[in-house]
């Protein structure tokens, strides 16, 4: 979502097209918002607006919040540690439970049983 909003060239053409497709419903995991907040507080990420305003703008652009539900945690018990990042592991579990695809260029996601587009 950050690369899409910024027009970052690291987001592939296929990724951008999938996000922009009329039949696509785009979700941003609460885990992603949490990670963004932490990175902003540590000075590792800078966004143009205060976080609450940035989130409202993204919602206005059609990005929906995917809340973290208790059932999203259940796959964590047996999820292999192909990826050690706790936020990414939560996103994988959410995708598994909700049967959603993930837009990512992170190769570690390919090792999990989730649909990807990039």
C-alpha cells in the first residue's frame, strides 16, 4: 500500500494493475498499520501526514482495514518459520484464514500456502 500510494517503482506493473482493478477489494491488515506506526515512532519511516490522517486518506482511496481477529492467530501455532517477522507472519495467517491474496515482493511469502500477486 505504501509503494502504491507513493508511486514507488518497486511496485511491479502487475501489482499496481491488481490493486487498481475495479473488481479488487483492497485490504490493509491491522498488522501493517501497527508496523507503520512503530516504524514512524522509531524514525525508520516518514509519511506526509499524521498517522490518523494518513489512514483516513487511505480509507478514502478505497483501502479497507482488515482487523486482527482471534481466529487469525490459530495458524501461528503450526506456521513454519520461513519468515521471522511477526507482522508478516500475522499477514500470512490472515490471508490463510480469509482466503485472500497478498501483494508482496518478499520472496519468503512464497514458501507459505497463500495466494500472491506481484
